[in-house]
C-alpha cells in the first residue's frame, strides 16, 4: 500500500546527474535512505559506513527476554564502544555476571531492578525507570531483572569488540567447576549442586520481585560510596531554539569514568549545529524521529546518512558533523563517548572568537555572516523562519511508568 501512494525513488539528482534504477532493488530500503540513493552534491570521497540498524542485528531469544548487539562485527568503524539492546519480561533476569569492560546503560521503557557488589563487599540495589542510567565499573558483579510489565534498555561497553555473550557468568563458572571444589568452597555436601545448569544460562524467566525494601540485603561493609544510578531525564535540560540537551559525565555522575554522554532533542525544523568532538569517537543511538547526518573527514571527504529510531550512528574522532531533523516529530538521540568528560567544539563559536579579518579573508565572506556569529554556544539551532512550540510533555515520554 505504501508503494502505491509514494513515487518510487530514483537515483537522479535535481541537477540531472544519475539515471533510473532498472535492476533488482529494495525500494523500501531506498525510501529509508534517500541520501545514500541520491547523495548531496557536497558529498565526496570514500568515507566508510557510519550507520547500522539494530533491526539488522542478530536476535538472541531466551526465556525472559531477548538481546541484540552492534559491535565492530556489524559496524567495523565503531572501535571504541559496543552496544546491546535488551528486553526483559516482568521477572525476566539477565543472570548474575561480570565483565572486563565498563557497562553504561540507558532505560528506554519500563522498569528494572539492578544489583551489584564491589570488591570491598559493599552492595547496591536500585529500581531503574525510563530515562534513568546505571553504570557498573569493570569486574563488578551485577544482575538485572525486569519489574512488572518488563523493560527495554540500551547497554554500552567501552570496547567496540565486546560481545555480551562473552561475559563471565555465575552459571557458567559453576558448570565448569568440579563439585568437590564447589563443596569445599561453600562448605556444603556436593549433592547440593546436583541441579545446577549445564552451561551458561545468560537469561531466564523468574518471578516478578517484591518491593525494593523486601529485597534489601544489609552488608556489614555498607553500600557503595558512589551511586551506580543517575536520573538523566530528571536533569533540567539546557534549552536552545532548536531543541534541548542533557549532558551526563563524571562531573554529575561521578562513578561513570569511562562513558560520557549527551541526550539531545532536536525539534522539527532544528539541527544539531556544525561541531566536532576533541576527546574521542562518537557512538550514537537514535531513540525517535528521523534525522540526517553529514560527516566531514580529511582530504575533501564527506558522506551523508539517514537515521531512524533504533539506528546506530558513528563519527570518528574530530570529524566535523551536524544532525538535521528531517521529520515532523522530535528527534531524540544519545551521543556517547569513551571518556570521563563530554566535550565538543562549536564551529560557530570558534569563528566568533577568532579575529573577524581572518575569517573574512579565509572564506571570502562579509558582515552578513561575521555579525551573526555567536560567542555563546548553541548546540541545537533552528532554521531561519521556523518556529516550533514544544508541548509541556516531552514527545519522547510515553504514558505509563511507575
């Protein structure tokens, strides 16, 4: 029905370059990626792919939920961060495990209960809701369990080669330890281990847990000194003409020393301004809306990509880029970095704080541009003449919750 209502896109630009595509093709794919089918005239060179959709990732289905991941296997350029999209049913458990990489998580929908214990025997337990984060340092054992209604979340790891199936898990260790060793370690007869799993469980269906206070375990060493939870959506956003920004890094979430992030909202008619990041590559996750990003690299290279909800974007260290809202609803996305601090350089601000004679002679521009430059950074701008009035309730938030 959609194809009957919409014209079939063709690889022909307005300047006449190109020709019709007569061969076998995936028309729906072309409609979702108009800037790959018909690149802007400003695109040039041979920049690598910087987009992968979780919809194209392999699904791991288990009792209690599912998971899928985007690593360097799926997106070879993404060497700094790997991402896992996971769903747990109500009572579904991501089993007790740990790994050598840090884990940073963003709750997309629903609620989960997370637990952890550090090397000093100090524990942590909390309920995580929409827009909340958690962070587990490397080597710290932890669990995740869906509460009533279940949940879906994004996990980030500070290593692009990481796979969630390569974690160190409780069931796997028990399955590969002789029973007499388990007996000696725990001081119980070896028959106590007669029914342990034969291998890694990874995920399973459990009972919906009782209220938080009923599961609290008192440690003689107390609780972890720094909270492993952060309420990102509870932060007061930085507001700009084209949207909003919420920044989280070690300055306001002290335990998160290896992942920094910004949650960006771009209004219809808005754009994440021309900028770059001076600290590391950028790994993006698109939560809602439709967007276009052009990445500028060295040697006169530039390439444009289109993104939708569930897509992953990537920008190499210090490459210039911008993100436009190309739809009619708000674009929400996470830009994340393997770093303890969020940092970006605004092209507009840089030019405004440089002697105007230099900018004028460099670009051959006059007062119309020079007098409009801003010395104060606006991360999200809007197109001239376009005004958007956001509703009081964020367009990302959905009904429900706890």
